[in-house]
């Protein structure tokens, strides 16, 4: 079992930045691809970014490409999401997720077997 705990959310003005962190426990995540998803009020969950187990491959949703950066530190069993130039439409609960297919940086949530509880990000205009 993998337990995931997100942190780093909060309230920020448009144009600002936040760094989300995801701490894993229960087992090491160095064989897992990791992803970030988000869900805004009244909307379905959507893919944000993913990174392979090695960190060599990444995948981003078009809406965040060039603004968000996903990274991982396997030695610390953590994954981060640096979010720059945040916009009100980025307001959502952000979830960290683990995919046992380590090389697959998929946007499909069904491949991710473990999920955190989420951290709230609010971007004011």
C-alpha cells in the first residue's frame, strides 16, 4: 500500500506561484509513475501532469504546459508540482496519484491505483 499526502495549497493572487508537495509512505515510489490531477467545483477531475519513475519522462495538460513543472525526489519519496503564473481557472483541489506502471506517464486516472486526499488551491483575480 502507498499512502500519499499532499501539502502546499493555499490562496494566491493571479500571476503568483505555489509549490505543491506529495509525500509518500508505506513503500518507496521509485517504481511508480506519479501524477497530479485536479478537480474544480462542479467539474470532473482532470489530468494536470505526470512523471515517470525515473523522472526522465513527463506529460502535461495543454492548459498548464509552460507554467507548471512536475518533479520528483526518489531519495525523499516525494513528488512536487511547481505552479507559476497561476490563474483563477487553476482553482481546484489538487490530488497526487501513484501509477504502478512506472514508465507510463498517462493522463488516464484509471491507471493510478493510489490517491491522496487533496490540497486546495484558490487563485484570486
